[in-house]
C-alpha cells in the first residue's frame, strides 16, 4: 500500500507479464455500489488513457474484477509536491519555474485532447527523485466538450479552486491555469493565498478577496515570476493566460 485518496487506495504491484512495477488504484469497497463514484472512477481511466506525455502519469489498464474496480498506471517513484514544499519550506524561483513548465506542459497535452483536470493541487503532482514532475489523479477531469459532468460545486480542493468553480459554474482550461497559479504561489511562499475555517469561507475569499502579492512573503521573488503568478490567478478568467501554451512561453 503506497497511498490513499478521497475514494481510492493505491498499491505498488508487479506485472509479471512485462516484469515491471506499476501502481494500481483500487476504488474503496464502500464506494463500489455507488453509481456516481464508479462512473467517476471509470471517467478517470477513460479520460487519461489516450494521453501519453512525460509529465502525466500514464494509464496502462482498467477493469472490474469480482466487484473490485481498478486502474493500472505507471508507478511514479517520489513524493507529492505538497510533501516536497513541506519538507523544504519554500522553493527557489529557478526550481519553481522548472516544476511549473513541466506541470503546464502536461496539462497542455490534456487540454489539447479537450480534457480539463479540474483538481490541480500539489497533492496531485508527483516529484520524482530525478526532478521529473508527473501530474496525476484526473479523477474529476472530464472532456471539455462532454456534458457528462459530475455535479458538485465543492469538487476539487477548495484552496486551489478557481472562482468560477467556487461559484459552482463552468470550468475550462483557464480554471486549471488558476489552480496552477495558486500552486506556484505556494511553491514560492510556502503558503496558500486563501485559507479559512471552512470550505465556504475559503471559496468566498477566492471570489471576493484580493490576493496578497507573493513578494510580501518572498521578497526575493523575481518581478517577472510574480507577474506570471498574478496573471494566472486573476478572478476574471478573461484576464488570465488564454492557454497553458502561453503560460509555458512566459515561464
């Protein structure tokens, strides 16, 4: 057993056919009879199966055996970005930019396939020992063109949620860009810009409160990097980067 998420457990396993280690994500027993959870789990496998990119955890197989729903995926050795930030406190501008380019590149591949992640946060980003970044957990991703949405305004983690998601409304590629911005903010400052006692309180801050410039907590941040973070985290999505490709160019 190597990890747990909101609805699944992850195991390290060995594939005897190809003689390699893999990660197997197994839907928890208590959710196996819940149609909406099973659908969400299946959507994850389907939405990312067609994506092969060095910065996305690759999906190898998925199935349901005797009521056990599972997804077999690439085993990304390392730790979550959340743990990495906790361990080092704050990341240097150079490392932040390096990680950010990899995150944006992975998401660009997803967006080009019309897949929106909708839950970008440091807990869903893996840092390997070699410094390679892998975006994982497309659990609530969906085809941007599909209308098979799993309705829940609080889906995704509220500290990284875009204002339009907090409002319970539409989410698109620019929602992912906002969440990248919040993640970058945490990388350079060691803290999230909006926090509170309840999810509602934090969601309201995303909607109404101005973001404190990261330079207040990290005086040594380059001006250009601060501007990138502030552009990603604009409340009005029209004022953010138009695409992850544009963001990568600036980084």
